[in-house]
C-alpha cells in the first residue's frame, strides 16, 4: 500500500477569491507548505503542488488552478498517477453547518451540495475519501449562500480563523503520523 496522502485544499484560484470563506482549504494548504518549508510547483495546467514528508509519509498538498466545480477533474488523474486510492485523499473544505473555528474529519458521505466535493465524488468514482470540514458559520439568509461563501471572513472572526487553520495543520500532520482512521477521534474531539 502507498503510505502517501494527497491533501487537497479546496478553493478557487485568483486574487478575487483569496481570503474568502470558500477558500479556507487553500489557506490551510498554504499554512502547511509554509510550516514545512515546501515550495509550490506547477505539476500541470490544473494543479499546484507542495511536497514534503511527515515522519515516513509523503504528503502531496494540492491547490487546483481550476474552479471549485472542476476540482475532481484536476485531482483524480493525479491521485491515479501517484497510485493513491480514494481513501488516501483528504479534501479540506468549508462547512457552513459548523461554527467558525470548528473542524471535523470524516470518511465518505454525500456532497451536501458542495460543488468541490461533488466534483471529487464524480471524478474519483466514489464518495469514500476523507473530508476535513472547516466551519465558516451560517450567517446568511435565503438566497444568500453564494455571496456569503465568496465573501471574506469578518475581522471579528480573525482569531477563530487563525486558530482553525492551526488546528487543521495539526490534524493533517496527525493523519500522516497515525493514519486518518486512527487520528479521527482525537481530531474531532479537539
């Protein structure tokens, strides 16, 4: 079995989307790369990658250059090329059903209407990959979801977001050290 993990930070490319709630996956991917002194390299026209090891596990941290709804078409061929089964893929995604700051790891499930997760399910041919869901809260009214997720976190949530990013980085490292299935209880309890 390939002990490597592919960590997919979900987000949209471009300055317009940087710092928005929907791009929390990109923010965490960037924090992982910085912490491990890894540089971003362009693997192909669709993917930026930072590679490093945690203990004996090779981590491929991915940010796609496609938009969120095409995440899977960029990620699935790369996972296959690296010999990684879907259960070795961890998608870091925003979750409006959680308060800002909460993280939660789970294997499988529906997309919950999230276009990036839906694209991964479709392209990987299964829902059996890991999701590290990061809370962005639910402070929007009917018909306001798109505008909400594509807006930046407010300044009063800055400390919560900084803490959530740090917790998510530690969670990814824990998954590498112990495997996602062994680390899940500790991550979800925190």
